[in-house]
C-alpha cells in the first residue's frame, strides 16, 4: 500500500488557479506571455501533462474576462474596467409588456405557402405605382414587312456572308 502512494503522480491544482498564481509571482508590468507562465508552472508544480491544455485555459480565461490580453501578454483583468463587448451590433433593449398581454408566436422564416383556394391571378402585367408602366422590358411589336424602315439605306448588296454554292446533283439511272 505504501508503494501505491509513492507512485501516484502529484495532483495539480486547477489550471486557472495555477495561471493566476504565476501572474502574481511573475508580477510584470506589461503582463506575462504564455511561455513565461508555462515555465513558472513547470518549475513550481513539475512537468505539465499536456502543453496545449494551458493555452486553452488561457483562452477561456481571456474570453470570460478573468484575464486581459494585450500585445501577446496576459495580465489580471482590472476590476474597475468596463466589461468587454462582443463583436457586432448590441441587441435592442426589450420593452417590458404590460401584464395580461398575450404574446403571439413569431412568424416563421421564409416565404409563406400559397393559398390553394385563392383565385388565379390574371396574366396581365401589373403597372408600378411610381411610373405607371409595367415592370421589365417591353414586348416586341411585330412590324409589317412591306414598310421598310427609314433608317435602312439600300446599297443593292445583301448584308452578311453569301450562301455557299452547292454543286447540282445529276441523276444516275440504274438499269439491271
């Protein structure tokens, strides 16, 4: 039984506690970096089981506001400092509703489904209220082919590449 107690690894205090003690002991004005904190913990408590655990605890403490991070150094957060605000626009303050008010459930996201009982809409294009014209490009109006456009100038030559000349086929009679 005595050998079991000797072979047991030394139980380490929680990481946040070790980090705070290291920052207090190092007592640097600009804070201490991760490697300095790691070296202090190793000299005081012995070999750390995993180096990455220290980094994750430092990040958690930084995000929770226990530690301040400035110029790659960690320091104890000033208790008088205002809390750090997250990214993005802050949410609007909610106005309390008077008692007895029934709150309707929020509208679902997306486009509402079509009503199967609704009458069909006419295919006629709707006019916009601002201009009075229908939306989109206007439809082409068919012109009569007899009336040439006044802008076309006739030079006597057709436009474009001339058609390819095909050799005429000769009839071959097959007699048996």
